[in-house]
């Protein structure tokens, strides 16, 4: 292909396309439109008036919904507001102000958290905001590299935990194996009692076709008497309404007892009206059937991206079985150039380096692709642009070197 001519042709179209964020498309949001009026004027739910204060841990029936989504027992679950990210920030605040076991993290000279890479930019931003030192660790296709983690934890006392997106990881799409889960618990159980495995199970039910199994980390931890290590997060943000869903946090009873006084000081109670709407909605429509409807919209988009990349046949990429992202991997030193060229043609991509702590991808080769938010037609054009920019970058690189 004459990539230079194709580039000029696409540039003349004055396109405006966006593959930056993993947002549900309007068609996906429409799947939950009945949520708005699902409770009508029914305000007594779980035996309480949901219009009033209280129920700091959330409605029991909503906690049950959370357990269905996250795949763990209801006893661990609290249902909060519309954002799991907000719950993450509250729990980190608690760790710095009070600490889980052994005093506030703010008393430590240095606090470090392991960050599997390529990883989730919001986790990195939280760490930066709290002044947490981030240490990258490699992913293997079945979760983070246990040997690497074991060596780091053994030689660095500042390490307090690890971020994990265990199912359809953002952005690699991999699913953590039971072996890796057991290994993580074993490593951190043999270190400090302040350690936390931040288990961000954001895509727990976001399968594209057949379900990929993820072991219940709390069950494994309970069997090994270390369930205090785990704090799990999740939400309905990509299940119902992204701006009006429910966030969940899951912890052992011991962690709940420590966290509750701090959490109660920050809020009087969650939005129980919204929680009741979700419970009622999923009484009428099963979670499984609802997610199949999502998959019918999302899967063709993932298939389109994969087909376009296969026809290009430059670099490598993931082809996940669920979640919201694909990861494109160019040759070293090309990601920034590809993203810059795409911007010239009106295609926004996540900035180079966003898949790594501090925005530094030393190899300059990873690009996250978020295909869900746009229509199939827009995605087709966006991938034409991406193909052209990748092809031109490779062509110029070969010419130069």
C-alpha cells in the first residue's frame, strides 16, 4: 500500500474519532433504560425506607447483587455510590490516615506498590496522587510474574501491596490463573501484615462469548488463613449506566471492622434509591442475560479490530475473550509516532506510556485500543486510520534504518 497517499487522503476527510476510553456505547446504555423507573413509588426495600439516611454498607439485596457480580460471598460485600474508583481512594485514605495493621502508611518513610504492566492508568494516577512509589512488574499472560514479585518483596521493605485487574486485565485482557492467585497470597502472606492485594475485578462478568473462569480469591485466602490481605473492588459502571451505577468493595470481617469507623466519618449512607433500582432491574432481567446483550454489541467491535490488525500484519496484539480493551504492541520506538500520526488524521488514542507508571514506556511500543464507545461504522474508519499510521511508521522506520 502507498501509505503516504492514503495518509493524505484520510487527512482530507477532517475526521474526529476517539478510541481513548473504555466507555459503553449508547446502544449498551440503552439496554438499561428500564432501570430509570424500575421501582416506581416503592420506597420500602429490605424493610427500610430507602429515601432516608442509613445502611452505611448498602442494602442487603444490593450486597447480594454485588456478590453475584464479583463471585464471592455476600458477607464480604459493601455496596456504595456510583464509582469503585471512589471506594479505592477512600480505602487508600484510610490506609494513610489510620492504617490496617501496624499504623498509618503516612508514618512510613516510603510506600511502594507493585504495578503489573502494561496496566491501568487510573491505578497509576491514584498512586501518584497519594505519593505512592510505583514499581512495575511483568505480566505473563496468566497474571503477574511471581518470581519477579517474590524477589522484589524480599528485597524492598517499602512494598505494601499490588494492584491487580484479575479478569480481562486492562489493557492486556488476560485472566489470572489459580496458580498465580495462590502465589500472590503466599508471597504477601509471608511478608508484612500491612500488605494489601488490591483486587480490581472491574470486568468480572464482561465475557464476549463463553465465560472465562476466575477463582474466588477470598475462598482461596480463607483456606490459607490470609483473607485479610485482599480488598476487592467492582461496579456496575459497564453493566448499567456508567455515570449512575453502583460501586462495590469487598473485605474480610476484620478489615470491615477497621475500615467502618473511618468510612462512616466520610458519609452518612449510599444512594439507596439507585441501589434499589438496580436490584429491581435485575429481578426482572437476569444478570447473565443482560451481559449476553452487551456481548452481542461489543464482540463484533473486537472482531473488527482483530480482523483489521490481521490484515495489516505488523506488530502484535491481544485478542481477549472479554473486557473492554485490546493491546497493540509495535516494534520498539514506534508507539509515540503512531499516536502522533493518528492525531494528525483526527483519531485520538490513549497517550503513549499511559499503560505504565509515570507514563514511561521505556520501549515505546504499547498502545491501548478501546473499541466500545463508538459505532461499528466509526470503528471501521478509526481502524483504517490506525492501519495507515502503523504502516507509515513501519515504512519510514525501515527507510531510515
